[in-house]
C-alpha cells in the first residue's frame, strides 16, 4: 500500500466520520432510520461545487453546502412529523427527490473543481505537509464536529432530544415536543452529512450526482465498528467511535483493494460495505438478545481478561 | 382546581372494535385533595387519567385545570402543570441517561429549554443529592449512574421525584406501584404520601388495591363501566373498610366485584 493510498484512505475516513456522526444522531439518538443521507451528501457537494465555480468564497460555499444538507434533513423530518409519512419512507422520498434536485443544481452530472480555490488551497503552502495537508485539516474538522455533538447533546435541548428519541412517552410527560426534536435532530444530522459532501467534493476535486450511493451504508458501518470497539454508553465514547470506526473502515477497504484480497475491486465497495453492516447488525442483535448485563466494549473485554489472568 | 365535566371517550369509534371507555364522567377535585381511584379492569380508571394528562382526547366534555380549559392542549403543553408517574418503571425515566440527567430534564419541565449545559454547578449537584437521599434508596451516591442499571423500585422513586421536582398543580399516579415488589411498592407509596402531604398537591392515584385506596388520601372514587360509581370522602370514608366498599358498590351498581386482585390485595 503506497503512502498516497494511506493518506487517501485516512482522508476519506475522516470525511465519512462526519457522515457517521450524522448517522449516530439520526439512527441512534433520534431512533430515526434516516436514508436522506444518500441524497444530502451529494447535495452538499453539488451546492458547494456550483458556488465555487461561480467564484463564491470557498468557506461560504462550504457553509451553503452544510445548510443545504440541513434543509434536506428538515424536509425528511417534516414529511415524517407533520405529514405523518413513515420515517423510513420519508427519508427515501427525500433521497430520490434530491437526485433530480442535485442534477438541477449542477445542470450536468458532474462538476470538476480542478484548479479552483477550495478551503484546502490556502493551507497547502502554509502548512507545507504535501499529501498530508487534507488529512490534518480534516482531522481538525472531524474532532471539532465530534466535540460539537458532545457539547450539544449535553445541553438542555440536547438532553431533551435524547429523551425524545429513546422514550417519547416520558419526553412528552416532561413537556418535550417530540415532533420539534425530530425536526431539529434531522436538520443537524443532515447538516453534518452536507458538510461531509461539501468537503468531499473539495478534497477529491469533483462533485458527481452519483457520489451519494452507499453513503448511508458506509456511515452505518463506521458507526457500528466504533460501537463495537468503544461501546456507546456515553456520548463522548460513541462520537469518538464514529471517528475511529470511519477511519479504520476506509483504511481496511483501501488495504483490501491494494492487496487484491479475494479479487475485490473498487466497484465491489458497496457490496462489501453492505455485507459488513449486515454481519455487524446480526452480531449486535445476537448480543442484545442474550440475557444478562450489556456486553462491555471490546477494549474493556480485552483488558478485563488480562486482569483476570494476572 | 381540576374539573372534569361530562367527559366521553370512545376508542376505535365507528368500528366493530369500538369501546366506550368513558361515558359521561363528572368530577370536581379541590386544591390539595388526594383522590384515590379504584375499579375493575376496563372500568376506565387509566383512561380517565390519560384524558387528564392529555394522551387521550375526549369526544365530548371538558377538562379544566384552575378554570382553564385544557381539553384541546397536547400532553407536552399540559405537562407544565401536571406531574406524572407511570405504571411501568421504565416508562417514566430514560435508561440511557444518568440519574442526574433525568432529574435535570424534569427540572426544565414547562420552561424554555436552552443551549446551556443541562448539568449545572456543584451546588445544584448537592441539592439533587439531598433530594435523592430523602428517597432512602442509596441513590445519592449514584448521580452519574445510568438509570437503566437501577432496580424498578429505584427507577420509580426517581420518576416520583421527577414528577414532583417543580411546583405544579396536579400529580397523576397511574398504578405506579403495581409493577414493584412488595417492599419497594410500600416504600414508593409512603414516599408519595409524604411528598403530596408536604407540597399539598392535588393528586389522582389509581390503585389496584382497595385497602390502599382507603389508606391513602382523603377521598376515594370507584369507577364502573366508564362512569364514577362511588365517591366517598370525609368522616364516612374514615369508617370504611374493604367489605363496606364492596357492599356499597354492590348496592349502587347492582354488580358484585369479581376481581380477586382488587379485593385481596
């Protein structure tokens, strides 16, 4: 595996950790199986790309992409909360609609950002890290977003959001408006995904209408790997798991691709991801159905075993 | 304080499964009154409480709290003046949140929730620990524990504390000790009486035990087939024992109570 492939894998992993954070908010915190993600990811990319080629400041363009993603999430939430469409279907409807909308926004299937000024450009010379520039910047962004989610979920509103997702009846009895919490949570979740799409387009130099396919599955894979390794009892642990899970996942995929394990090629990526998620979900279900206390995270089990031996 | 006027509730109206859960309930509860509600399965006790809390909308009739018609406001709006403890200990608390986080959710009930940190200063912590100590369940040292790791009795005691943490108008206890073991049930009942006495709360408590219904509070109503069949309070109630209640019920409705659990527990 070349150094270039490694830095590329870490870069993609850090980008998808933002998706994983969004998926954590919708799937885990809100208990909303949200498939909007496959549409809001390319939406963030499309809006940012169009803005950048129209000579908008790249930071403003990134913000626009993030807001667009958030609005997509708000739409799915609205379909579910106000129009009472099943949450899964609400997400699918938004995702399908966004395919057309993304084509409309870009006016063509893809936009190249080659040679355009992006958020990464000013740092390339300033940091002088060569191919590692994007990794460093994205690490800062990913950690900042992790801390943002940690902070938000510990505020009064964030706590209300968690209660609403876990126990809606109790939330109502504590004067929490569950519908409003769903709208808020979905907006933040897809805002993170839109940001990921926006940065993805800028780091890869292209926005493509098909780049969203499989985003949700990759996000889920990262989330589940993180939960397996670190556990999800505490918010800070779960969000850290999103970062580590996403980077590890992309790293192993890249390793498998470059080593040619089982003849895996780039086009098999979504198949592999789907299989990984299916296996992980089945394993975690088997674990949940087993009576007895919750199973500790992998690192706890490993350290405990060592203690027992000693 | 609480005024229930000619309330009708029908589940699944217009279908073969239609159930007339409440058929013209009239009830006036004065400020500070502790009313115990009793009745056989399907008599409409829980539906009555749900109608007061807002989970069930009446087809007809009005519900007034402090003279204000709340019949049309949703549960989360009424929650600012209504505290509630559910039958299932898991229903009233959030398992994945800590004891402290659950309590802080209750502390912001009815107010505007902001982006301030939900867990505040040390002083606040000490205050909560003090309240928990009163419960006598050793919870004061477990502020940081996830509620999911606590026993049913502990969770129910926390639910009770959450329901009564803020000054409010009406406390609803819906068979809140039915799912607990006898020891924990007795402790939680004692606490309920203690807290409602201290804060002179207007309370509605559904219970499945006739003995408890006479032992606690100052007024007992018995529901039957969606109506209030019996309403005893004051000196008359003081003299009452379970057989008297059964006899009165038979005389009023012409039915015999056949629910063993109601008679024996």
